[in-house]
């Protein structure tokens, strides 16, 4: 049966879009979506909804300051990134998307039509940082080779870059100081994400301690979330949509812990759609998660058969988005439309800084 984009559309009042997280984080509301109906909770009650022996799988990616302002070098006259003065070169907005296996970067560029292979970019606030354009894609993507790598690149990026907050979080003058910590999860350890794995934003050390006391095991994997996560599905033919690849890793130890928990009767509780996509990429036909290192572009739609995930903790997602399609695949489109209608009517807060839902799979 063909999928209709209208099934994944809904009207969301602007005042339901969260501009700041709950404080403390685990005070956010939690809607439990299950076959028996909808139950209203708070995130800090999560240990009561899980069982001893369950395994909580979280994403340990750390958000980098991926938003950059660059000037293109023209005619041998370099830009003046340290002063921020206008120069003869074109001004370009760059959002890093993902590192490529060869050490170069895929990025999204505003005013990309001004860029050509061989152009050199200099960055405001990063006098030592420069990049050469390797290629330009028709959709605004570019491949960049930076002049620095390793720790030197990370240090320069932290000087020149800013958080690439989602466009629905209103920051007309740039991120606020508190966003630097608000937009990182308690699990954040491995730098590389453009956007936060937002389901993880709800956790606190106190909540993790309560999960430990409950007997819930915890493991982490890594999926570096790219800028493509913000892109809506365009056009009516969902099957033609392609999502951007993102790099992920599951260690042998994490895979073994997940499989052991399941073998002993525990459930795999994925913290966020990023964990779902990577687990489902790495699972074999027997339902065992394998160690993994590589890119995934898995697009999960209703009709998909889940093999690695038993419960999903996630935020409330954008209409017509691949993430809303994923949760519909997991819990059922009719159930999720009803759950979202309830959440809107009851004043739940949506998107990255918003509230959460705990989903049980569709029968």
C-alpha cells in the first residue's frame, strides 16, 4: 500500500514549540504510548516503567560548533576573518554535516551557487582555519578539505564555530550561553554531531542513578547526527525521499551487552531515533546486534519490521519528517496521530527542547 504524506502531517500551534528545556531536565513530561492507552508521567518516573534486566541504549555523540561564517578568497586577496570586515570575496554560511572517510567534510552551504571547486574559504573568528572546496552538489552540499586536523582542527572550530541550533529554536542573535550546556546530553563523549540526539537531553545523573538502582543496564553507541536531520520530506512520493548518511559505531562490548540482556529476557530500550536507526542497521536476521562502524542511511517507514528495539524513548517530532514516520512505523500511525493530538491538546512541549514519549511497539 502506498504511503500518503498527508498521514504524517499535523497542525502544531507555534506556542507548543519549546524554546528552552525543562529544569531540571528530568522534570519534562512523559507520555507513555501503549496498547492499553495513553498514560501521563514525567521523565523522572522512567525507572518505574522499566524492568530489572532491561538495557537502556543511549547515543554518546557530542555536538560540535558546526555553524561557520566564511569568506571566499578571490583573486589572491584573502578574506579578513579575524576582523570580520567585508572583503572582495563572497560571504558564505557553512554548516558542517559529517566527516567523510578520507578526512574531508561534507557541509551545507548558503549561497552555495557562489562556490566552485578550488575556491579557498577563510572563517570569521578562526584566523588559522581555512578550507578548500573540492566539489559542489546541486542541493547545496559541498565537500571541504580543511587545512587542520585532529586537536588543532577541534580547537580552531571551537573558536570559529557556533552551535547549529534547529531553526525552530528562536535565537535571532545566535545561541545563548546556556545553550552550550543545554544542547549537550549527559552521555556526550565523542565529538562529531551537528545536532543533539535530543531524547538524551532528558537525563540527569540522579535519573541514571535511579535506573542503576532499578537494575536497568546501560550501554552507549555513537551516531553522529548530521544537518540532514532537520530536512523535511519534500514532495508527495515518500518512497523517493533519501536521507543523508550519518556515521555510527557500535563496539563489540556494547553489542554483547545488548544481546546478553535480550537473551536473559530483558528489553532493549532505545533512547532516541538515532539509536533505533543504528541498532536496526547493525542487527542480523536472527535479531542479534553486531559490532558496527560505518555510515547508515536507513529510512524507516510504516511496514518496517523491527528486530533490535523493544521500547523507544523519544521527543515529539516535526510534521512530515522522517522522524515522525519512524515513530509511526514503531508504534502505529493511528496510535501516534492520536498521541500527538492528545499532546497538543494537553500542552506538551514539542521538538528538541520539548517533552518526551515512551513508545511500546504496535501489536
